[in-house]
């Protein structure tokens, strides 16, 4: 497994990272099997494990903690905060009050005394970014956190956070974790160039686009289709267009002599801004398939053909474009006096 340096952190991480969202009630409820999968990934050369407090409400972190006993020093461990951990509005977001509690909860569940990369899972439009960065900087100085990062930030929010860190003398976000796949390419226009400009490491998630690019005979069937049926509703024109793109990509992968899943992973890894691609298997079979594509490289001709099927900087289904989500346009009350 090849490695790359994670932004300006100096940490060397594998080009594939293990995402653990599917470990726990949200996906695989067998803790022992999930632990074995984590060990399989580590044995294959993956040294970066990513989780979050909100994944199955802490269960994923607990599974990761079990798996890393005796192996913690060999792993770059990342987790995230900010998404709701209960109905209380103070149990989410980027306030100092919540960050200080959330990190202690994650440390306890993970069974460790430090987190290598602590990431803000989503922007918090109600909290001053200076407040968030101040609290996170204190965690770095205390030794509980080694580096901090953001996730699903708009390009302008990345710039704002970098500016606030410089102005306030805070530690800055060293990484960004955006969604990125052949079918979801909006970040190529702003997020990726901005991350490169600030020397940030980029940890992409969703390379198989929630199973659309998994290579199964019918991509509209499967675990994700059950948990998020609207994303696979074939009465929606955008999903029909997505299915047609998948058919074309499947043929392209076959002509290139590889499974569609390997084409999808190699596409994301080929972007110069991307440091590591998060894979999120639910079963051992899923993991084995993904690991088998670790060394696949795409030719210029194949990359050009992908661009013809899904043009650079576009979303195959606009409804999946999280970059368009903003309180200023989502809540009509914010557009009225």
C-alpha cells in the first residue's frame, strides 16, 4: 500500500483509508467480524482509520477501540464531532462547550488518550469559527489531539477558517474530508483547488457513490437502497440519468479490464489534490474487493472517457450536491424580513 504525507501534518498515511461508518447498528452489527475486518485492512497496509462519534451513536468508535488494542501506535486514528449526539441542541456543533465534552466521550469510546486527527464533521453556521478553532487549538496544546480538520466545508468556509486561524493565532485545519466520486464531482471546481492552495490533506469519502459504482448487477438494490430509498427512486429523472451513466461506466471498466469498483477508486485516487481515499466496507467480501483495487492506475484515455460520461465539476444528480446546502437558501425564513 503506497503512502502519502497528510497535508502539513508530517503524518504518513496509506492511499486507502478505512472508513468505519458501516460498523455498528448502521451496517454490520457483528462486533467480532467488524474487528476482524479492521485487522484485515491493517494487515493489508492501511494505516489510517477514520470514524465519528455520530456513527451508530458511538458504537463505531467502540468497535474501533476494541480493534486497535495493542496496535494503536501503528495507526493514524481520526474521528469527528459536530453532528447531533442527541435531541439537545447543545449536544452538537462547534461550541467550546460541546467540543470539550465530545472529545472526552470519543477518547473514552476509542480507548486511547489522544486522537491523531480531530475533524469538524459539518460546518456550524450558528457558532463563530474563532470559537471553534480556539477550543480545538487548546486540545492540540493539551496533547489530546495532534491535528485538526474539516469535513464537507464549502470553499469559502475553508478560506474563512484559514483566515480566522491566522488572525486569531489558532491552529488551522490541516485537512478537508469531502464527498467525491465519478458521479459527484462538484468539489473539483472549488474545494479541491482551495485545499491545494492551503496545503491541506484531502481525505475523500463515498468513492462508490452509496453503492451506485459498486458493480452489482442492479445498483438500485442493496443495503444503501434500503436505508436511503429516495436516492435510488427510479421515478426521479436524475436517478434515471445516473443509472445510464453507471451502465456506460460499467462498459468502460470492462473494456479496461477491471471491475467498476476498481475504476471508481482509481479515478478518485488519481486527482492530485487527493491524499487518501476512504473506503467504507460493510462485509468482509466488500473489503476484499476494495483492497484488490489498491494498485489500479487509469490511463489518460480512460480518464478522458470518464470526463465524457460525467463532465468535470458536475453532479450526476443535483440533489446529492451537499455544496448547495446552506441555511441561507434551505430555510425560507432566512430569505424574509
